[in-house]
C-alpha cells in the first residue's frame, strides 16, 4: 500500500497550458491592426522601387536611344570599363574613408572640449550644432561661392594674409580636398554630440582613481576613455559610411562632380546617368551595386549597435 502511495506521489502534476488571455490577445490584435497599414505602405513603397530597379538593371532602357531590351548582366560587365564609374568609385572610396576618419577625430576633439567645464559651455554646445542644422545642399552652394577661385572670400583672405593664391576647383585634388573638408565642417558637430553623450555616460570614479595614481591626461584618454567609447565610435563610423555612400547633395551643390569626374561619387553618378543621360538601365545597375554595399555595411552597423546595447 505504501509503495502504491509513493508511486502516486511521484506522478507529475498536470502542467498548466500557458496561453494568451482574451484581453491580451485583443491587445495584440489591436496593435497589429494599427501597425499593419503603415507597415504595408512602407514595405510597398520600399520594395517596389527596389524590385523595379533590379529589373531595369538587366535592360538597356534609354529614352534617348529608344531601347528597352533585356541584356542580362551586360550593364554590370560594362561598369568597370566606364570612365565615369571608375572615377566615381575612386573618389567615393577616398571621400567616404577620409571624411569618416576626420569626422571621428574632429568630433571626438570637440566632444572632449564640450565635456570640460568652462563659462558659457551651454552656449557653445548650442552653436556647435549650427553647421549640422544647415541643409547639405545649401552648405554646398554656399561654399561653392566662398571657395570660388576668382570671386570667393576664402581665397581672397588667404591671398591677403599669406600671399598664396588658392586654386580650389580647377585642381582635381583641390576640389577633392574642398569636398572632404566641407563635409567634415558640416557633419563633425553631430558626431561630437554623440560622443559627448557617450562621455557623459562614463563613470567618473575611474578617472578620479587614475588621476590619483598619477595618470596624465593623455594616459587617461588613451587607456580609459578611448577603450570605453570605442564600441560607440565603431558603430557611428559605420553609420557615417552608410550616410556618405547614400547621399550626394553636398557634391552636387559644391562641385557637381567636377573638374571632370574628380569629385563624382557613385550616388551622383546614378543621378547623372539616369536623370541627365536618360540611361535608366545603366543607372539602375549602379544603384544595385551601391545598394549591396550600403546594405552590407548597414547590417554590420546594426549588429555592432545591438552588441553595444547589450554590453551597456
């Protein structure tokens, strides 16, 4: 009898079926009903253009030539031999890497300055964002006038102060340097605010302990601040690369890709091939290649961003 009771005692209790209650299920259905229309509209407006662009990249659609035939991968095969695409690819790499690196360095320097305590710090933090608030196309046209080789104010001031005559837009490397520096002037303040937020989130106890131990300002920055802020810096750097690849408004306003194709970027080349030359098939092929690069970097950035959130 005791053995039977022990056996009965070993019988597991029936598990409760965990399910959604009626109220919870209704809340989920309401949530889906409210979100679904916006999601479907957003998906349709993004998916259809991408799908159509991929299809057009396999054709020779051109309004001027009156052609619209399926040519397979010919557009992709022709890209490496195209002078404009080669020039745009070269400067895109230079522009993206140089501007991103300078954005990070200048942004970090500004963030360290804004993180220090001094009179008028709130005002300086406010005016720091003025360049970033200016539309990119407006900044491009403004500096196109300021840096003009004949009538620009900046070349005039440089000549008056140093006797050196600036040649900005005639020289290929002068124009490239101008585009990169204007981009840094425009975007570094935003990077500085992001870094400033990261700096203010660091515990000051570590820095106080290092200071007591005799660490110099450079040692505190290189061995404490930089390692702690590095995940944020890497994530923001990757996002900055994506933004630089996808936009061309600064180049459009400042140089329009000139002289020649010295400052042309791939995004601008898509605009020129499609809107100016009406070669929609070739422009679509460039767009697909650019989309692949942006997508890969964007996915890496999102993964690193989520890892940073988990670590935090």
